[in-house]
C-alpha cells in the first residue's frame, strides 16, 4: 500500500516537473508523445484487465447501461487512444509562437510569445479515453497535468497513467508531468482550492459537474460544453437546404453538444416547411415537442405539447422542441432567452437577416446555412480538441493547442530607461 | 429618495442596453465618448462640489492623508478625465476585428471575430478618475459597465456617472450602458454572485481587494496588478546600464506595480557593482534591506538586515531588498519563489543568460536590459489601459481595448452538412 500524496504535494511536483517541459523543444515533446503511445500499446492487456474490473464493479452496482458503455474500453478504443497520441506529435507546437511584436519609439523590442500555463487540472467523468487524450494535449502544449477522473474508472485510469508515465520517462522528461489524482470526493475540493499551484481547471462532463466546478473553484476555470442549440428557418429560406441541415444537426449524432435541440420557424415559412420537415424528423425516430402554432402542420404525426422546460432542455437524444415565431426578432428573442451560448444557426436567403443574426446572437459560434455539427475542433481542422468552451474569457468555441497556452511579453532593450 | 435597484435589476438593464452597444458602429461609439467628455466638462462644478463633500467626510473620519489625496479631484484631474475620454475616441475599435479566418475542405467559411463581453463589472477603490476611465474603455469596447466604487467616493462617483450617462443619451445610446452600483458592502457580494448576468469582473486596487474578489466571485475575474518585481544583475553585465535601470525602476515612481522591489546581484559582480549602486540608491532616499553577503559592500551606508518578509513585500515606496546570489540558477530560484508574476528583469551581456532568464521566468513580462517601468499600456503604445493582468487566463500583462473583448466564430455555408 502506498501512502496517498495530497493534492498540494502532487501540484508542487507537477510545478517542478513543468519547468523541464516548458522549455522542452518540439522534438523532445513529440518523442515523448510517441513513447507514451508505445507504452500504452504495450500495456493494452493490463489496461483492458483493469477496465474489466471497473466495468464489473459498475455492473454490480447497477450502473445505467449507457454509463457502463462509456466506461468500457475495447482493443479498438485503446488503439484510438494510441493513435490520438501519435497524431498530436504531428501538430504544430503552439509554445514559442510570437502572437505580435513591435519596437517602441525608444527602440525597445516587445514580443508577445505563447507559453504554457504550467499546471492544468482536468476533472472528468467516466470515459477513460479522456485520460490519454488530455495528457497528450497537455504535454504537447507544455503543461504538466493533474488528471482527476471518476472513481468508477479508477483502475482503468491508473493503468493508463502508469503506461503514459513510463513513456514520458523513456523520453527523458520527468514522470510527474502526468499525474492521476485519486482519492475520495474531498480531493476534488482540494483541487478546486489549489489556487497558485494549479493554473487552470477544465471540467469535462455533464452540466452538473461543470456547474459544481464553476461555482466552487478558486482556481480559474474554463467552462466547456453545454449546448442548447437552436436552428432558425427564416422566411424565404431554401427549404431543401433547411431540411438537410435540420436532419444533419438533429439526427446524425444526437448525443453531442453541437446537435440542435430546438427548431424555430418563421410564420411565413411554416406551411411550406413544417409538414415535410416534421415528417422527416419523425421518420428518423425524433420525438416532436411542438407548440400550438406548429401542431396544425404536423398532420397525423405523433406530437407532444412543448413546455417551458423543453425550451430549456438539451435533450442529448432523438427529441426536438419546435416553435413557430412571427419574425427574426422573435427568433432572436427566443434564442437570447434559452441559448447556452454554444452554436446557433440560421437558414436564410437574406443577407440582412444573416447579418442581424450573426451580429445579435451571443454564442461561441453562429452559423448561416451550415450544420451546427461543424462546430468541432476536428471539423475546424485543429487536429485536437480538449473541449468546446462556452465561456467568454480566454477561449470560446473549440479549444485546441493554442487555447491551452498563455502568453508572456519578452522585452529586450539596450539599457533604455523610462523618461 | 429613489428606491435602490438591486444588482440583479441593474445587471439585467445593462444586458438589455448592451444589445444596442454591441452592434453600434465605431462612429456612434466615438460620438458617445465625445458627448460623455462634453457632459463631464460641463458638470465640472457639480463634480468638484460632490468631491469636496467626499473629501470633507474622509477628513472628518480621520482618513490617512495619502488616501484623501487619491480621493481628491481638482480642475486638472477632471480635465484629464475629459481628455482621456476624447483620446479613446481616437483609438481603433477592437469589435469586428477578424482574428483569423479560413475555409474548410467542404467550402464552409469560418471567421473568428472580436465581440464585446456584454456586461463588465469594475470593483475599485477611492480614485474617482477610474469611474470615467473605466466607463470610457468599456464603452469603446462595446461593453455595458457596472461601476462599483468605494463608499468614500460615493458623491464624486455619482456626479461623474450622472454626467457620463447624460452624454451617452445625447449620442443616442441607452443610459444603462453606464451604471454606478451604490449601496452597502453586501452589494459587492451580489455583484460577485451575478454569474450569467455579469460576464467578467475586474478588481482594481490593493492586494486585499483583489484577493477578496478572486476568492469569492463566481463571475469570472481578471486579476490585476500586484507586482513584487525583481532586477537581477548578471556577472559581466555592463554596470552603468545596470545602475541606470535600477535607479529608474526603483526611484522614478516607487508607488506603482512595475517598480522594482528586490535587487539580486551575481556574486562575481557584487564587489564592482554594489558599492556605487547602493550609494546611488541611498542618495535617492531608498531604504536598503540587505542580506549578509551584500552588507560588506555597503560601507558607511545605513542598512537594515533583510528578512523573509522583505523578499515577499511589494514596498510601493522608496525601499528595496538586496541580495547576492551565487549564479543565474540561484537568481531564477529566488524569483520563482517570491515573484508575483508581474515584471522581472535581467541585466546581462550574455545571450545564454538572457535566453534562460526569459524562458524560465514565469511572469507577464520578462525584460532584458530595459527598465520594468516600460511594462505599461501607455509605454506599449496601447493608448488606454484598464490594468495589468498578472493571471494567465485570457489576458496577461497590460490590458487594453482588445483584452476587453471575447470572440465568436461566424460560420457561413451554402447548405453544407457533416458527413
């Protein structure tokens, strides 16, 4: 039995280890990512065995099948984790990027340069693949990482982290740049209190987890991912385009944060658009929560009366709330009231409506005539994603490697003093 | 007697008012800044009378003379506030700047565009000039502002805000884009709890105020300004350069956050550098807190033995802590232990030492052969400054208009859906 280290001890070890990582070249970091991938591949059996224990424990505890599925690792999922680490080695290094630079009238040179945060904490739920993904992204961006996974995945996470640390050491970096933070619930509270030791906390998981971290942490937090996303079909919009975008955004992968949860239709488009659109949704198995103005266009389709609660709900499932609005202003008002500021879409042929919608809707992403499913680090071409920020400070929208850094001003003179 | 509005009511009014401001053109915002300046100039007598009341109240209460001086407005100080508003009108508008943009393989156009936060809260201490400065910077960056000044400046702040609001209305914008938040201490707590209504809080003032806000706010905070800044003189440094930078950084304006508080000298430079440097500091009236290795170089000069507490102290006064270190590593270790991450300086002729110092010191600004007094929005050429951020999230170093904005992805397609 080893004695558990406190969060403070782990954070201090991470800070010390981060010194070597912060000044490591891209070559060293990429070699470490490949070594982590190699070590994880080699540890596949151990990882799967540990995971089988976690899964058995969850099943004995009567855990919901969906959660057990998220917890479960397979050879394919381990391979994806390994491939993800290798892919990170192929991405550009954000550290050292000169964001801007200039020379003052006195000849002092000023450069704003990207630097790592130093120590990043990730608090996440049952998916053990997050362990490898987050460790890889942190390492590539020059940050030591404290991984606080859920207790249900404790054995899996421990096996993954043991392999990753072995890889890190093989590459000549200190093992403590990657640390798991095990222990009881109070440990999460300690992590949220570790201001000055941990530079930023990123919660990844459901709305409750994120809310808890945001409300209780004195360490700065980057909030990710609750998406109550809307699609507004304007008068005069191309209705085939609108239907294609609606089905893609609702049906293609309903469990994700960039899926559409509410459809709003301009009153003038309702009669032409809704009968077909609702039928297509129903065919795809989508439950229709409709308002009174929508219901007459639903014909024989089964519908449920929409409630206030529906407007606020991120279904994460094959369900949608549907409403008819008088005009663009009413659509904007509805979205301002219920949006979580993730991704909001208009389908329109009007440049004026597109301009107003993109200017007046306050969200991480506003889309014109494209599916909200594009709001994703992969689709953006970022190559890696730690989450989608729905806050306005530091990073908003898909967060990739540059968003995992801070900046520093490097100022060089030849003896200048201020007048 | 008017009924006091709650913080929630004010924040909701600010959010509503911010809609007009967020989409206002630069022309409208600049006209508003000039109208605010005009209205403030016209209200000079009323502002000075209100300020005289605040000053009399402070003096009756036996307030420290330095604090009374910071509270006091003069015709010159009012003129500076007026000029500051007009100067903001001359600066570029950050809102609408395209930070980056690209087109995906499917032909979807993505642009990352600067947008206002919406509602910004400023919590500040007795200087009433902050009222006009902060309101101007918020307006120019498209944000509604909630100004929480100190009760000691209540009358002055009320008079200034009354004038500013009149100017805003003259320019056709809603008055509630600028609001004062008066009332008892609990009001500050309400402001710190207004998550979702207030997008960011910026405390401006002493370390205690900043610490209180950082620890208690669930609204995201941008931390400004505590500066325990170090100057390290390397072996082989040009000693005249080192002396000039030392005097400038310590003596020119000791009360500010970018002044130097600790001098560290390489052991090999001590005998040549310290006797003259210490004498020049003493001549300038600087109290010398020296370690045992420095003392032999002080000759007849009066010195005080340095304590651990001194290494941690931001004197804000003509005092300095002085230590001799074995080498660059020892200097870096000392700075890593005691720095508040504001501005750290090396004077050196060695490119290797300069490279290591700038890479390994974790601060908003690292300087080579230049005075830390340059770390300032004005000296950087920003034209306006809301404060100097010492945190790593969102903004680090001098914060100007772009740092008062967030971004939004505007995504435009022609009907694309995700495969």
